[in-house]
C-alpha cells in the first residue's frame, strides 16, 4: 500500500517534485565541484613539493644559514688572460659552487639516520655551475658574474648572456662572451629511493648502479637534454672533467629543478667538498611522527635547519596558492551556504505542498489513517525527491569536474625560500644565479572525484530529503479530519 500510494502521489506532482529535486541538485553539485577542485589543488601542490623534495621524502636537513664573512661578495669570479699578440683568443671557464655556500659533514647523515622515528636518510650535494665562454681581441679581461639580472651588456666591449644568469662585468680590452648557469646534484647511488633523483623516472638509457660511486657518468634532465641537444652515449664536460651520459630523467610530476645528476663522490670532487653534503633527505617511520622527528633532529644535531613539506608548502605562492586558498575558504563556505539554502527551500516547498493537500490528508485521517502513517507517507515522498536531487546533483557535479579537467587551466607556483640552507630553490632545488626563473612552475589543474565525495553527495541527498520530510510530516500530523471538511467549498 505504501509503495502504490507513493508512486501515485509522485506521479501526480511531477513538477513540484522536480523543483525540490533541482534545488537539492544545485547544492550537491556545488559541493562535488568544490571538493573535486580542492582535491586537484592538493594534487598540484603535492606535485610542486615532490619536484623539490623527491619521492617519499618527509623532511630535509640543511646547514643553518650563517652570516657572510667580511669581504665576501658571494659572486663567482673569472680570470681570463688573453695574449695581446693574438687577434682572437677564445677561452672557457667553469665556476662550481655548493648551493648557497652551505654544506654539512657527510657524517651528519649517519647521525640523522640514528634519530628516533627516522626510517632512512640520504645525503646529496647540490652544486651551481656557472660557465663562461669568452672571446677576447686584446689586452686582459676579468669577469665577475653575479645574480644581477639578464643584462646583455657586460661592461666595456659588451657581451651576450644566455641561460638564466647575468652577464659578467669585463674590464680591459674588447670581449664577447656567453654565460650559462645550470644545477648539478650529487646522488648517493647506493640508495636512490630518496634524494633529488627519486622524483624522476629514467625515460631513456639507465640510472646509476650501486657500483658507480665514483664513476664519470651522468644523468641529465629531459628539459636540459633537449635544450643542449644531449643524448645517451654523448658526453658532458664540467670544469675540465668529461662525463658520459647514461640516462635521461623525466620528472614524475612537474619541471625538475636539477639539470645534471652525478654520483655523489664525483660532485664532491668537482666542488672540492670532500665528505660534504648540502641536503639530507629524511623519511620518517610514521607520517604522524614528522613533527616529533623534526624536533629530535633540531635538538640533537646543532647547526642544522629541518624543513618539512608543510614548511615548504608555506613558501609556495602564485596563482596556485591563491586559487587553493579561495577553494578552501570562499568555496567551502559558499557551498555550505548554498546547501543550507537548498535544504531550507526543499523543506518550505514540501511544507507548502502539504498545506495544499489538506483535504487529502484530512480525508485519510477520517478513514482511519493514524498521524504516524501520514507522516511516514510524506517523509517517504521527500526522501525519493532527495534521492532524485542527489542523482541530478552527482550528474551535474561530475560534468563540472570533467569540464575543469578537460580545460586544464594552468596555474603557476612560485617557490620561495624556507630560510635554511636550501637556497631559493628550496631543499634540493637548484638555487644559484638566475634560479628564480626556474622556480616558477606551471601546473595543469584537474578535478578528480573520489568515491568519498560521491558517498558524501548521497548522504547529503538523503539528509535533504529527511529534513524536508520532517517539516512536511510535522505539518501533516497537525491536520484533523475537520480541516478536510472546512476545505470543501
């Protein structure tokens, strides 16, 4: 009897049922859209952090930043001597420096790994290489390159600047030169599950083997290989040392902040930094213990700065950060407001519909229907309307999420400094002259819809139906048979 009467009444009031269902559908669709976009923002932020941290890294340990010594400018200096009898003297010079000039003793890696809550720790050495190729026509020229912008003039005689570093200053004689800056990461080849190379996959060639601890081999990033026409089997020369390229690495999530990867010992030799590392990548035994592990390292190992992914996330700015804040604040409260309004409208419409059925419900009570049976009938109709609204809302929400994913709007993420030894690129980043341009990443936004979001939508649909049914049932339960007689004209 309940089902037959329910079907008949819903069929008689299709328009009213559709209006109530559409109101709920709009609120539920907005909730799905906001949740899916927020999930996409979270994924985008994770991609940015993984590009810096490396896969599976929970925190990094760097040397605490110290004040520069007196008289040190922090700018690489190059000395070129040209024979005045030569009409054209072309020279090349590489300046290799550790990231930010800050380094830790390799023994600190062992100390970090021994701290409570640390599952594993791996050291890496990040270098900045500034390469200057100069052609001098007479006299003596001295070049000092610094992070002063992408200027095309290099003092008397001029110069051209390529790459992301500034043109150096030249004194004495005419000179034409090119300046290129790129980043090099020394990788612990015995454990590549953490570190700067862990967030990339080898798409051409192969990665390092555990036996290549001091081999003259290199892996280059896909972007750097394309920019410099490098291939597997080719060679790369850094500061007079020739390295054989064995692989090309493609970042799993976004643009890589490292151009060249070398075995750790080779990187230490290049920088004259024997038994030193710039960054220690740490994985905690339990993600819930990250804060306690950070506190233990800071307490037990002095002179270090510990940076977690949460710390690094706070330095990310740009449209990604702005959109994420809007989605989690304005979007959340907007969806709640619309959902509450949808519930209220559904309840009012249901109550109004019950008021127009005075004769019907009064007659049913006169025939012997108890108030609870009338209430049950109204609640049943409201739940069906809620489920219909939920189905429509899920459809609209999925369509909106699919549209966002299909369009894939580009968001930018600018990576700042955490104040540790990581430099402008953050822990594991390239840093160095002109690195600010490399620290702006473009991320394509997607809007994934999880089963949890779908379950939330179904729950909201049932809740909306129950709220509307409760209001309508309360109104119906207060009707008396006499009301039906008074409604007869």
